[in-house]
C-alpha cells in the first residue's frame, strides 16, 4: 500500500507587481500585516549533475551568477564521487516566502524534493553539505532559502531517484542537526513544487499554515495548543512554556494582558461593542468582525484561505476549514499566564459553562438554519441563473439567426438593386433603340408613300407611252404598207417600162384583191 502524505508548495511572492492596482489589492488581502523582506536563494549543484541553466527559480533580472570552481575529472569515470563546490547561482529578490500544504493526502510515489524547515542559522552552508554528505551521490542540487525569519532558514533537496529521497526522509526526519544541540531536530516535509508568483493567494486545494517561530510545526488540532500574543507572533503552547519572560521570544515586545480599547476591524474601521466579536488571522494578522456582525473575518478566509483565526477576547482559535475550535490553552486575563481549558471548575463556572454551551448550541442551530437557508436560496438563485442563462443563450441564438437572415436579405436586396440597375440600363438602351426604329419607320413610310406616288406616276407615264407607242406602231405599219405599195408601184412601173408590152399594159387596169383573214388578224395584233 502506498504511503499517503500531505505535500507542500513553496512559493516566493515576488514584490514586482506594485504598478497594477488590482495586484496591490490581491497582495494586501493575502499578506495582511506581513511586509516584504529580502529573500535570497542559493543553489549548490552536484558535480555529477553538470552545469544547467534551469536551476534558477526567479526571473533572470534577480539572478547573480558567480563562477563555479572547476574540478579535474578523475581518470576512472566509474569511480567519480559527487560533491559540491562554489556557488553558481545566488538569486536575490524582495517579497514574502509562503508555505502551503495540500488539503488532501496524496501518494509520495515519484516525489523527488524534500524541504528541511527550521535549519538553525548557526549551521553554515558548509555544515549543511557536511550534514548531507553521505547522500551527495543521489542529490541533484541543494537550494537554501533565506528570508526575514530570524535564527533559521529553509533548505531544499532535490534527488535523482525517489528511493533515495525516501531513504533520506526515513533516516534524517526527527534526527538532531548536531549532537551538541539535541533539541534542534531536523524536520522534513515533502514538496510537490517550488514556484514564484506576484500574488499571495494560495494554489487551488492548498492552505497556508501558521508556523511556530520556535519549532516550525503545523499549528492545528494535531498539536498541544496554539497561542498568538499581542505582537501577532504565534507559538505552540509547549514551546512558549519554556520561555519564562513576559516578552516575545522573537521581537522582545512586552506583552500586556489587557487589550487595547481601540480594537477595530481592518475592513469597516468600526470598534466592536465586545472584544469577542473581533477575530485576528493567525496567518497574516488581519483583524475582522465576527460572522454575526459584518462577517469580515469569514470574508477574509474565503478570499485568502487563511483558515486559523484567534478570538481577541477569549484567545480561542477557530478553524474555518474544520469549522471548530482547535485551541488547547488559554491566556488568563488577570495575569497573562497560560492555563488549560479543561479541569475542575466551580459551580459558577459550571453555570457559566452551561450558559456558554446553550449559547453555543443556539449559535450552531442558528448557524445551521441560516446555512440551510443560504443553500436553499443559493440553489434557487442557481436554478434561476441557469434558466436565465439558457434563455439568454436561446435569445443570443435567435439574434444570431436573425442577424444571419438579415445579412442574407441585405445581400439579396443588394443583388436585386444591381439587377434593377442593369435592367433599367437595358430598358433605356431598348427605349433609345425603339425611338430610333420609330424614326426610321416613319422615314421608311414617307419614302414608301413617295415611292408609291412615283410608281403611280410612272405607271401612268408608262401607260401613256404604251398608248403612244401603239399609235406609232400603227402609223409605222401604215407607212410601211404605203411604202410597200409605193415600192411595188415603182417596181411595177419600172417593170412595165422595161417590158416589151408596155403599151398594152398601159392601156390595161390593175385590181387589188382583198387580204386573207390570217393577214388581217396579224395586222390587227400589230396595231394593238
């Protein structure tokens, strides 16, 4: 069966997006009271890994590259031993170092990165290399993260094989860094990825955890107790019990058991009537109203996923994600000492406890009813929104169809207009041709009338000429007859004169016989 672990994400919030107003708002919500400080990342590569350009995490503008000490290669490559030399990459930026833990458990199979949290500053980089010397052959590179957290830093180990990472985790987790300081234990977490970003919002499915400056363990119901003091530094109760002074172990701020009278919400700026109505975030120090006033503390959790908040009046710690209290110890309001929440109590305390339990039960009941009403109305709103979105989609489809139809109609109208213009042009051309043809027709008609008149006149003239010709033919025939008769008379006279019997012929008479019918008919046709 595979081992299930909650992997972590190390994110460097780089302070490079101050120019955008929206990015500033996101940063303010995620950072709360935390300020950006200088962060340095030092990468120590393995000699077996070779030089690469992808070791850096930050943008190239923040990387300061230093020369690497070269080593002479061994004669036998199989006997080469991995070691670390020089400091090839030093990346410096200004921002906040976040540690997010995955909400759900996942398999650690194929995980190659481990993170040593809470490495004491007394251990130099050389000491770290000596501490991990037995595993140098399996380590690809080591990264050291230094931020504003005092007296400690984080160390990231990337292995070449998963088996080597598992062996290192089982061997070194819980072991002391040095035999001279047995209380300084090596605490290791599995890391899924290391990244940088411009906003302080957690990755999806991850929660940023508050850390104890003493032991750097997770502060939730799995530890003895959680206590946040007035300077907004949170500690494990067991760790703070070892500190006998009334000052903060981190900033030496003098603690006062009384709360300031000017406690107010960071969102609305109004002072609450009761200090129990104010909640302070254990992650970033944001102060907000309770959920039964303006609900700014719960809104801060929904926006940033900072799930741990401390009640200002009672110092009880509430887990928004688990929806329960996770405190173990309380701070006495009289002298500021730590007292356990459990134990024998007086009758008055029992009565007060019963009243508190009844009030808490009523609060839970009211909260559950309000939550059910909220879910009911949210479901109704969701159904209404879904129906509205469907109607909007249908209307959009109808509008798109009408727009497409309108576009097609406009195309048809433009095409019909072009056809109309072409037909009008053709009609104008045909009208011109028709007018020209009518003019030609009128001219042809006039010419035809003139030709008909000329024809009639010519026919009349031809008829007159025919009549004249017939008359002339008749006259010519008569003249021919006369000439023939005359020639006959002359020939006859000459013949008589030449004849011997001219005397007898002279005393005689000549009679002309009538012509035959055929000759008459020919003569009549000639006359015609």
